[in-house]
């Protein structure tokens, strides 16, 4: 059989298949873009929606932090509650209370005022009085504290706040009366026992003060301000070892607060350990770069070490953060005087004299500058 090998079958045209593929592609695109049941593999997935946290969840977080002694974190969480629930008086009051303990009463005052505006209870008024007192606004603080007592004569917190303000106003008799009234009303309150300790400390009754502070600490071990109060009373008695032990407990109770570190650093300096003092005070500043007392205490350490430049740097930073204190004013002024910069020295020495016209170091500094 003869086979014609030159034969080639006739090829079919490719165009029908190309048209079919194009039609399928168009249909697929339309299906992908116009229906929610088809997942387009060539388009990125839509982001998964993130649920918004509720005020209740932040409130629970704040309480957890508070119970663990993380006061800064608790204050921040209460702040989120107030943002989500601007009518929540309790959240404003708790944030104000914590910021006061963290050494920022100036920030706490407006929050406490908001709490009082929303709910003028004796408790909220007491927190406002405390913030004002810790900010040095004693005259207004005593008015608010008296208002709190009038609002509820059975409020232990109101009497405790009034006792603290009376102590700062040097009205010893009324301070002790109010503190003891608060204890009778609520003997198991850490705040009440702490304020009794403060009143006794201000009167120089250090043994009784320490006992009250330690009772407060036993009632609320995660509130470091009771340990700090006890430490100050030990310092006044010259018992540096016991004082530093109490300050260390404050650090452990509230590790995210600069206040305990500041007390421990200052106490270490007074105990004659400037190297430890510098290290601990730097830690306080690292935790909260806006905490003025730590800069002041660090400046004082450098002043005692005759490091005038470092003293000036840290003392001026403290002043810029609102610290007002005769000792720090004249130490800053003398640091400038020892560097032969009397123009700046006189400014700070005169500020010390505004607080105490008989300030001997300030007067000596002015004489030093006058001699040239």
C-alpha cells in the first residue's frame, strides 16, 4: 500500500478557543467582584475587624494592676475608662488618687475636680483635698476637706484628709483630733492609718508614727507610701538601716513608680552611700522622666560631691518640673557661685530668700558673690 507521506491534516483555527477563554475570564472577574460568595484568589483578603475594647475591660485591667502594685499601669487604664465613659466619676477619682501617689498631684487636681463635678461625694472631695494638699495648696485643700466632712461626718476618708491638711498647716491639736476620729470610724483603712502616722511624724512622735505606718502597710501591702512614711520616721531617728529597708519595700510594692526609688536613693545619700544613691535615683528618672524630686535629690548628691556642673543640670531640671524648695534653691545658687557665675547665682539665692528671708546659706552665697 502506498502511503503519501507528504499528506498533512488541515489544522483547526485557534480563535474559537481564545474567545472562549476570554469569556470565561470575564465571567470569573464579574463573579468575583459582584458577589460575596466567590473568593477571588488574586485579590488581597479584607482585614479582619478588631473588636473595640470596652470600658469594663479597662476597668478590670486597672483593678488587676492596682492589686499587683503597678500603680502607673493602673492609672493609665483608669484613664482609658474615663475616655470611654466621660461620666464615670469613680474612674476619675481613682486615677486622681493614683497620680497623687505617683507624685503628680498637679495632674491629679483637675481629674479630682471632674470627679467632684460629676458626683460631689465626701470620698471624691477627700481625694481632691489630698491632691491639693500634696501640691502645697493648703488653704484650698482645707476648705475642700472641711466640705467633705460636712458632706458626710461619718466619712473616715474625709476626716483623714482633713487631718493631713491640718498637720501641714501646723495645727497639731486639730490634726490629731481628726486623725483619731478617722481611725475610730474605719480602723481597718490603710489610708486612715497612714494619715495618723503622718500626723504623728509631723509632731516628732516617731515611734508612734512608725507603728501607725506599719499598720497601714499590713492592711495594704501594695501601697508603698506607707513604707515610705515609716522610712522617713526612721531617718528622723537616725536609723538608716531600718529606713532603707522600708524604702526597699516601697520599691518592691510599686515597681513601676518612681517614688520608692526616689526615697531609696535619697535615703542612701543621707546614709553616706552616694554611688548607690546616684544609681537608684537614675532608675527613678528612667521610670518617670517627669518626676521632679528625683532630679532634685540627684542634684543634691552631685552638690555634696562638689560636681557643680552636674548639680546645676539636675537641680535646674527639677525646678523646671515644678520643685520649689529653699535648700535646692540655695544649692543651685551656690553651685553657680562656686563656678564664678554670680549672675545666675544671685537669681537662685534670692529665690531661696523669698521662701526663708533668714536662709543662712543663701545669705552666705550673696556675700560670696559680693566679694567677687
